[in-house]
C-alpha cells in the first residue's frame, strides 16, 4: 500500500473516532443547520467561530414572578463559562441591590465594580447603570401577564407585604373587591401590591388614575427606547430565540431548567371577572405588558413563525439531551426545601403559607462511589441565593489575585463612569424622590424570585 493510501486510511480512522466521540454535538450541529432559521444558524456559527463575537455586556432587569430566576441562571452560567465578571450586591443588600430603592452604584460590591453582566434584583435606574456598565451594554428584561403575575405575587408575599397580610383569610378575592381598604402606597412593601412591573422598571406605580393611561403609554415607549429586548414569560422559549439572536450566542448558551416554582396547591386560578379586576388595579402594568407582548410577536413574525417554531423545538430537544447527560434521564425530583439533602439546592421559602420547590439529586448520583455531578449540571439547578453567594466568593478571590494591595477606598474608586449611546428615561417618568427616599434597607431583606 502506498504512503498516500496509508495516510488517507489514517485520516478516515481519525475522523470516525472524532465522530464517535462527539456524536451528540455533531447531531446537534446538523439539526441546527437543517431546522433553525437561516439567520439564526449564521449567528450561532459566527458566534462560535469567532467571526462575529458574542455580546458579553448584558444588563438584565430581573422582575418579580416572571420566570426571571431562570433567565438569571442562564446569565450566571454564561458568565462563568466565558470568564466574565458579574456585578453583585454588597452584603448589606443580601442577594438584591437594596431593592426596592432605586439602583445606585454604591449598592455594588467593591470587588465587582467593573462588570460585564448584572442580573440580580434591582429597581431600574438607567443613569446609574450607565455609570457602572460598559458603553455597549445590551439591556433586556422579562414581563408576565399581569393577572397571572399578581396571583403569584399575592401568594408569594402574603406574609411579607402588609397590604396582603391584612386581608381577611388571605383571600385574593377579598383584596380585589376592595383593594383600597388594604393597600397603603406609603408602606415599605407596597410595590408588591400594585403595578410591580412599573415599579421594577423605575416608574411611578401610583400615578394618578385619571392620567394613568397616557402615562403608561409614554412610559412603555421610554422603556422600549432603552431595552433591546423585552421577553414575555408566557412565550419563554420564543423569547429565548430572540435573545440568542440579539446576543449572537450559541444554542447551548440558552439551555435551562425552570427554577423557583411553587407547588401546584399554592396556585389558584382566576375567574374572568377577577382577571379583569387585577388588570384594572394594575392598569399601568397592563398597558406595558400589552405593548411589549405585541412587540415580541412583531419580532417573531418578522423572522417567520415556522422558522421560530423549528428553532424552539430544537432548543427543547437540546435541553432534553443536556438533562439526560447531566442526570442520566429525567430531571431530578422536585421536592420541598426540607426534603432536599444538599443545602446548596434548597430554595428560599418566603413563608409557611407557600412552598417553593427545588431539585433533589437522583439517588444514583448521590450514592458513594458514583461519578460526581458535573459543575455545570449542579449550577443549572442551583437557586438564586446560593448561586449569588458562590459567585461573590469567586469574584472576591479573582479581585484579590489581581489587586492584592488595594484597600477598600481604592476599590470603590474603580467604578467606571461610562456613558451609554442611549439617552436615559425621562426624569418625569421616574419615581418621585419623596417616595423613594421613604424606603429603608428593610426592603432589601425581602427575598423574591
């Protein structure tokens, strides 16, 4: 046999071995090529090949009870895989940026003041975020249908929010019949009881009713100018298709499992009458949600709905593969916090009245002698509080290695004052100073989704 033939045989053997070793990845690549939309395939290929770099500067406004914990987990894992820095709260703010106070750079831990990504709960302030984040930061957030969101808020914060706590028998129906009987705008946690999305976005949740419709439209337009993408939780996978395109990320970058969920018996269905009452009570939120729900579908239609559906199916199959690779089959069992042996996987419980479930590792993984769970797999099911603490330890070690001699005053001066290409929201649409100053740090102690 000639040397040329021997060389070709060796090449064939190597290629076959490579195929066997990376079979799952190659199958995924072929599926992505045939099933996803052309522009999506291009962006994915470009992102991984380096001809078009992935966007790595992201500010995610984590809203309440909107599946935002799942998005946050995606961003946390992306940051770790790509060696990016994540802005994290100072310890006095716990795992949120001193919410419900408007965000300030002073709420950022001094070891994380040159971040690529920010994603923990905060009350939006574009001007302050511009001081912290790089100029080309992409702003994204997520919204949820107001009636479903309000039912979840009422259940989740029924023992933390005084407006809910004083309702007889903890009845949502009683609250909706006479909301002003229980609601106090000046109370510390009142943002959970009315127009929560508006408050999170930095707006005035208690804008006078007569002017509310016009205010809501102006405010939605201002939000639209700042945020490059507003996801909708009811169409979570479709939103991820848009997110992946916007950031030029690979499919693997947006795989997820759902986090911070309530048990079925903690949920209640709303009648059409009560749904209408919720939307009326949260009138500003309702306008904002309808505005961005329509915007999302315009973007999806512009891509072509058949293509979007194919990519959604590809995403779900890829997620199933990841779950099988991590846990040997199905997802770990959902259990109450008290039943989960691994403390790193126990979700925070808002009260005894509502149960938030987490994932318990399969027995065959936790048994002695079995192969340890991959770090990526463990973090995919890790709750927000524990993951934030883990990242803070990692960021602190990294900072100390880089700047071993810096003291705290020098660290605080590292906050970058970088202006964005976009203008901040109009001051007239931002929370009144008198109201925001009335908030205290006790609000930062309210743990939320």
